[in-house]
């Protein structure tokens, strides 16, 4: 069973979080960072699997999402300077988790928009974590030319490769029940306000700079885990590009894991048990310490 916590961000925004603790001392801490137009409650099964494997698991709702929506603003509206604050929020929640689980290694599993925020956070904070999994991810500098950065992001636009489709969100997963629950959830399906969406892309450009990546801890283990039918990675071209960015910058422990037939949400895919086992084994190998 999860219990709740709240973290107050640097600008005073209150971020709603959930934690799942294992029986006995945790071997390591895992922070789950969710994607755009969703919330942390969609990661309950993943969190429970990690807790059952002996990890202390923390998840939270991004500002503008879930239970962290901003007063008098629509879901997806991050407010002035919101994208930069969303990236910085990762550090605030990491600090909270570390205060409760001192002297334990920390891994991050960041999905989609959460992975883009994590990419940017790690440029200047790579020593804050011991390993990172980027799920449903891509190199945003490769995606940027195909988008109008002055327009709000419409998530249903990623559905084009699956038309004619049953819903506008078939691109998420092959599991119809997961898609239907997403469509029915009033806290799912929205994009970001135009200013925040543009800032997300503009501030991703340094990830393509070998000098900026070269300033990161070169030994940081990074797992890039994607489905080969995820439209976000453009037929794997953009996940491959991200691997190239990291390796060109000198990171020495970068792994690409591709799941054939899987779409965007590999943690909610029809083979999600396999994916979760793989992530647990990888984190185990990279960060586990003995209590």
C-alpha cells in the first residue's frame, strides 16, 4: 500500500507524491517521473513491483498534472517559467526521498516528458543519481524540426501511424483496457501550455552539445528503453540519436533496450511484466547495496 507525501518546490508550489516501501530496509531508492498529460497513479503496478523487489519507491505528480495542478490554471498549464521549474522539481523530490532513505543509492525511471526533464536535469546534476532509466524517450533536437514550437502540444497527433484507429490514443499501448482507462481519465490526455512546450524543446538543445554532456559524470549508467513502434522515437531514429549524444559526450555506460512491437508506454504494454523484470534486473546490477 502506498502512502502520501508533499514536497514544496523552490517557488512554493506543492507537489503531491506517493511512496511505496518494502518490507525491511530498502536496498535502494527509485524515483518514478511520469510523462505529459498523465499522473503518478498510473504507475502503481510498476511501483508495487519495485517495492516487492526491495526498493523504496517514490513518485509524484508534476506541477500542472494530477494532484499538483496549479490554482486557477488548466491541467497542463505550468505557469510562468513553468518548464524550468518542472525540471528543478526533480531535484526537490530527490532531496526528499534521500532524506527519508539516507545512504541508499538512487535510481530514476523517467518516462516520456519526464525523461526529457530528466535529460535536462542531469546535465547539471548527474552526481545526484546513481543510475537512470529513460523510457519512451527521444532526442528532442531531432523531433523539433517537425513541430511548430509556438503551438500547444496535441498528444493525439502521435496517433497518425495507427490510423484508422480505435481511439486517438492507440499509440500509447497495445493494451485496449489501458487505453480506455486513459481516455476516460479527466487527468489524462492534455499537452502543455505553448510557452512551456516551447521551452521544453529549446532547453533540450544542450543535450546535443558534446561539451555539455561531457561535463556529466562519465560513468553514470543510462538505460534507454523504448518500443520500436513508439512514434515519439521516429522509428528508433531519435532514440538512437540520444544514444549517440551521450556516447559522443563521453558517457561510458549507455545501454539501448528495444522492445519489438511495443508502443510508447512500455510500462503499460502487453509485455509489461517482462519490461518491469528487465528494469529491476538492470537497476539491481547498477545500484543495489546490501542493507
